[in-house]
């Protein structure tokens, strides 16, 4: 049973905080948010309120504000493992980008080759056209 002072707004903020900690936010800007950057205003926005909904001046808000601070402190204490995860994510992203770069380079080379072939054909056609033009003048 929740205390009498526990409002629907606070319940929404609790759910929002849990979504953020689980890495499953519903606000697109919060996707991939580092827990060390978690603030009361972010939790408020995730819950569907404005940035200033959670305030230290409201006694009912103090427990959730303490949870937010505790989760930030946890993240800072576990920054080594977080940095390792971040490095793994960045390495995977780098591999994808290197693959994409190789594909784009191959496409570029193919297009350049086609352009050179077309240029050669145009040059040959121009020579034939000049030759035909000069032959037409000789017959006149």
C-alpha cells in the first residue's frame, strides 16, 4: 500500500526512473542515456511532466530524488565497467563503419571505371564523327 502523500505523479516518476535505469525509456531523447547523466528533470520529462516537476522543496519528492542521486553515484563508482561496455559498443560501431566505408569505396571505384569507359566511347564516337564529316566534305 502506498502512503497517502504518494501521488499519481510520483508513481509516474518512479516508473519513469525504473524505465531509465532499465534502459527502456519511451522518450526518444533518453534512449542510450548514460546513467551518470540522470537528473530529476530527465525523470520528470520521461514521466510526461515538465522539467521542474520534481523539487527538493516538496517532502514527498525527496525519496525519488535520493534514488536518482544514488543511481548516479552507483554509475560513477562502476564507471570502469561502464567504460568497458562503452568501448565494446564503440568498437562494434567502428567495425560497421569500416564495412560501410569499404562498400562505398567499391561503389566509387565501379562508377569511376564506368565513367572512364563512357569517356573513351564518347572520344571514339567524336573521332568517327569528325572522320565522317571530313569524308562528306570531300564528296561535295
